[in-house]
């Protein structure tokens, strides 16, 4: 993306049928014909950490993720 981009607040809601994982606040960056959507992975880290205590294969991943702060995941789209 080039340096001339516009940022707006956005939200991503995770739900499928009976499962509702809630809403995650994030940001959308728009520049020309490109769009980036980024969201903090805090809730994902919390969920993996909780499952890591019950599922042995996730315990290493959860201990690794606990070492990081302010991690974002996102998507980039272009026309």
C-alpha cells in the first residue's frame, strides 16, 4: 500500500449457527483500489490459551502466543 491511506474503525463479528464468538474491533485502511482490514488477535490468543490447558497439542502454541502483545491479523483486497 502507498503512504496515502485513510483509516476508519471497523468491527468483525464471528458467528456461525449456535456459536457466537463475539465482535472484534479493528481498523480498515483504504488507499486507491486497495483495502486492508486488520484486527487484534487478543480474543484468539485467549481462546487458544484456554484450550491449550485442555488440549496437549495447543499448549506449545499458547505458551508462544503469550509472549507477544499488540499482534494484529488482517486481510488485504485489491481491485
